[in-house]
């Protein structure tokens, strides 16, 4: 009034305002117009505040005040009124404890912020701040580090980072339209957009994560910064520090404020309630409010807050309910029991909560009303309490429910009582039938006769197999034809004649009776179970059952033991790095082509593993867990696949058992296998071949029966799956086919066949030590052929390159091809290729060397003649026109990727399976020879012997 300036204006273009009134207590006004009314307030009532430890910083009456929760003192520290302009209630306050500074943001002049330094001592008179404030334009300002704060300018969608002198150090554009910014830890910001909240890294200027929410007005962090509450107008989104949403709370009225309890529970206020929510979404009401408040802190049984007048106040609350729920969620049963005993926690909401969370036995402890006790007893299977309350209420629906639950548990004595109470004679008769109680069935027959219930009499005669009574009943109800057929079928000829006489018929009149009738007589019960209930598992009382009855011995929660399967210990074996394959006199199997001499298979024998320990530990651990839980569980038998896995360390046996993952782990430990895609078909074929299907009844699935390789073995620890892959078949068929493809110059096909043999050897099982040695030897043969043929294929790809580098590389590859160990007839081919290529390009010295080696192998006549001619020519001028990276006098191996020599003494890495050498820079790559293992990884060695 004194300045004659408008504070606020509300305008409706086509309506006239006729009435205006003020609320007697609140800062609210109502104005009536032509079509209704509006309710408004003149200024913002929410005080700007910030909490640090025990100090609450807030603004009241144009002063920044500090309230100390430890001693209750409240003092004005700083004046925040601006000269020459009207005071507007600030929107936010950010406190920097390291520098004792505050940032105050208001809506004056389209959005401004002011930075103030606080005095070291809060006692004394409030200090004027006209010369101390550092101002700037911005819609939001918060501290993000000890000496930095961030300012948002909504108009330009720009965020600037400033120091404590209010100088801008950096600025950047927002990743999307941002309405508010909030603190999210050092160097990070929470950006509130119209549809989400973004976690933004200031240094890297990138979005870390994002969660979808309505527009967020306020953000409240837990004490340890592990969870954050995002407050919107009607919703609260609780998320982790990385913005992974844990729950979403929706309210029908406005949410005003929130704060975190020391135990990690969010306490929040609406217009007329104080409520709570757990991080997983369980929520409830703590108390009602007369006036809206703004929560600042929760400690014990008190809520500290600010009211709309900016006064600090304390409101007592009862935290029992949410502490009880939190203890249940955390399975802290000791605290749950203490709360139950020391508090009067009652009400339908807590009972419903316990039912929902699966604790009806606890809810049963709170309830005294019979109907609710009965429902809870049925839910938790407490037949004693259910029977007790059913007797008190004595209603048909309750007896029916109790009968269903008792029947589910096998307590047919209670079922019998329930059926008797509700006079359900049909179910009662059937119960007596399945329990073998023929005496009571006879009584039910007499009762049905007295009641005049013909159908019940008929059913009971069927259950009892009482043919005479059944015939008599049919005659009484006028079913003479059925009575005659029943008597005649069951051999009651005299009664059948009487029926015919009553009907005035003779046996000739009914000569068309069926001749193959079946006696309708129930089987005689072998075991009568009406004197005892069906057997049940003996289960110890739960923690709460023992606690409520005062017997706490042996009911403490048990952490179940989990026995880890011991890793198989294997002996590491080596492999001769020499590429030569010596001859042998071993005759049963041969790695050589059928027309050549066989190989000698000398070397170390295979090794076995003791797999009995795993089975013993499994049995012992299972017994401990069952004993500790007080549960007399019948010992479950192991499946055939589990037995196979326990009895064998071989990957092939694990594949046959269906344990593909453990098979992969074994191959990884043994040969460093990392690529299992080439083994997929073999895994599936071995698994399918180790089972046979027995056809069942029509419409029923077949029964899968595992096939053992030792079916006569009765001891479970020696059971093993059938051998699917045959090592003899690999040598006699697959290996010979690969040799034939090599001879026929089908190099790509030959490489594929040799590589397939390598893959099959991983899943091949042999029984003799000599065969185990042959497996290792065959791995070396396949390696040499794959490497040599790959070198030759690479040479053929560049043989038309006429450049100097191309010719040099072609001759080098031809020379390297002669360095791999092949069968003699294939070695002749590689030497002829190298000799011819070197001779054509005037490398006569190298050609002479290859010719000499070729003649040592006694080649066929034409090849020998050509070699001698080249040798004679080369002797006249033994020199090379092109210098090659090939030293015939220095032993070397060829790198499996670069196809370059690795001379003796040079560093190299190997494939742990096929033992191919590679240069060190290829460590970690996939082996190009076996296509299975990782180059340079370690392996304990391939295990193939059972």
C-alpha cells in the first residue's frame, strides 16, 4: 500500500470478479467471478533451507538464520534483503560447509542468485550483506565442489561453472531442455527435464544415466548418497545413485517435502499427512497434519520441520510400523520379535501387509477376531487354530475351507469332522472309500437308507461292492431291468428269477442279454489308513512359532551351507616341440595313410582323476543343510547326468550328461578353449546319442533313458555314459579322407577335414594308455597339415603377383611349406613345388637344397630325374638372385598367422591345444589352426583317457 505497486495480478479475459474474501488462518484468498471462483495466495510460503549435520540454515523475515538441533539455539546470521527493490521469498538455498558460504536463488528480475560468506561465529547481531553479496543472473544455483558452483540460465539453456569470486570458469549447453539442476556428488549434476532426470558428468560433459519421471521440483539424497528421492507434484521416484529406479510412489494430493531417516527410510509430507516409504515401495501413513509443514530432519521418534511462517518445530511420531516393515524386509527377525513384544502394533493394514509379504503366522499373533484368525490360519496352514476358530463360528463356508486345507495336508481326520459338521455325505463316503474305512461306509449306507436318499445308497453300495443291496435298491425304485441285469451278471440267479416272476416274464423273453459283462466290484483295500493321517515331513517350528511359545532354543535363523564343487586337479603334460614324427611298429591303429609306413607312438602314459571327493562332499553338505534347517527331507536321488559329471573329468562325459557349461569350463581349463561355436554340432550329437527313447502310451511323451558304456556296473560311482566318438573311426575314416583330399589337391577341403578331426579329438575318449599317446600324436599331425596347407593356399593367392615383393613372398611361402612335417608322399609335393619355383626365378642355391632333400625321399622316376637335372645346373652357379627370409641351416617354426619364420631362440607364444607357434604380438588372439583356443593362454593339458 505504501509503495502503491501491484504484488500479484489474476486476470480472466471474459469474466468479471464480484467477491473477494480471505481465509481466517491461512495465507489464502478466494475471488468469485461470473463462472466460478479461484483460490490463490499472494507469495511463496515455502522457506528456502539447507541442512548440514546438526545445523539448519533457513531464511525467515529477510534474514538467514541458523538453528542448532544439538542445543536448540536459533540465531539470525545475515540480512538478505536487497535495497531498492521489493523482497521476494527465495526459492532455494545451497550451503558450502568447506568455505562457510551460501547461495540464495530467487525469482527477482527473471531469476537471480546471490553468494554470501557467513561469519565464523554465529552469535551476536545479524550482519548486513549489502556490500558482501556477489550477484548474478540465473534460475538455479548450487554448489558442486568446495570452490565451485553451477548456475542454470533457462532462457539460453546454458550451465556455467563459477568460482567463489563469481568468475565463470567454464560453461556448456544442456543436453536437453532443463528446468532445474540439483547436486549429485562432486563433479556431477542432476538435470530435471519435463520428462526425465539426467545424471550428468560435468568434466566429461556426458550423460551417465537417465530415469523417466514427471517434472521434478526437489531432490533429497540419503545420508550415504546411496539413494535419492525425486519429488514431483504428485509422485516420488526413489532411485539409486546411478539413477536405477527402485520404486515409484503416487499421491493424489501435493507432496510438500521429504527427508531420510537414519535407517534408510524416506519420510515425506503432503498437505495433510506425514508418510513413509521403504526403498522397495512399501509405504504408509505415520500421522495426520493440521497445517502443511516442510520436513528438515528425522531423528528417533521426532520429526523436525519448518512451518509456513518459517518457525522451526518438532513433531513426535511413532516409527514402530516402518521399523517393523524394514526389519521384515532385511530379515532381522530379532528386531521383529522385539517390536512385537514391546509395542501394540495392531490394525488391518499391518495384518494385510504381513499376509502380502508371506508372514501369516506373524499376523496370526496380532489378531483376536475369530474370522480373521481363521483366514490367517488357513493361509499359513495352521489346522489347529483353524479348527479352534471354526468350532467357535460354526459356519458352513468355514468348515468347507478347513476341509479343503486339511485334505491338502493329508489330515483326513479333520476332513472327516468337517464333512460331518456340514453333512456332506457324498464327500464323506468317498473319503471313507479312499482311506479303506469299510465299516464307516456300511454306516453311511444305513444313514442314506434312513434318509431316503436313493442316489447316496447306490453310491455306497458301489463303494462297498454290496451287490445284493444294490439289486434291492434298484427293485425299490422301479428299475427292474437294471436290477435283473445286475443280479444276472453277478450270479444271483434266484433273485433274478424272482424279478422275472414279478414282471411276468420268462428267461426266454430276455435271451438277448450281454454275455461279456464285467463285475462292478471295487478292489479290496490293502492298507486301511482311517486310523492315522497321511504321512508328513517332520518340520521344526519356525523362528516366530518358537518365539511366541517362549521356546527359543534351536529356532535361530540358519544360513544354509553351500558347498562348492572342488575343481579337478590335473597334471600338466608337455608336448615335443620337434615337428618330426618318428616311425613305430605299433600295428592296431595308424595315423599314416594306409599305403605308407605307420608312426611310432612312444611317450608318456595318460593320467586319471579322482572324482569321488565331489560325490562325498555333495552328500555331506546335503545332510548338513537338512539337519541345520530341522527338516527331515527324504533324500532325493541324483539324476544320471549328475552322476556322470561327478564320476568323470572328461569334457565328453559332461557333454553327454547335458552339462554343457561345465564341459566348456573343463575345456577352457585344459586347453584354453574360448570359441565353442565349432563344437556346437558335436555337443548336440553326443548329447542325443547318449540317450534312447522308449515309447510310452499313446498321447504320452517318450521316456528318455540314458545309455551307459558299462551297463553291468552296479556301483553308482563308476557309472559313465556310452562312448559316442570312436578314435579308431577317426584314424581309419576321417584321417584317410583328409589324406586323400590332400593328394587330390583339394586343399580347402583337406584343411576343413583336418580341423574337424582336431575338434573331434577334444570330445574323444580312449581307454588305453597307448591310444592316449596316439591322440596327442594325431593333434600334431593335424596341426602340421593345417599349417602347411594354409601356407600353400596363401602362396597360390599371390603367385600371379609379378612385382619384386610379390615374387619374394611367393618363394618364401614355398620354402616355408617344406618346413612342416607331412607324410613322405606329401612332402615330395611340397619340395617339388619349392624346387620348381626357385629354379624358375634363378634362386639356384635354394633350388639345389630342395632338390637334394627331395632325392633323399626316393621320389618316383620323373621327379627324381628332374631333381638331378636341377641339381647339376645349380652346381655350376650356386647363387640366389632374390634374397629370401629363409635360413635352411637354422631351425625354425612358422608363425600360424603371419606365415613368417620364428627361429630358434626367438620369443614366441603357443596355442595351448594344438601347440602352434605364433609371434608375441598375436597373444590373446584366437588360434587360426584349431579355431578353438586362445593364443598364449595356459592350460593343464587335454584329458582323453577314461
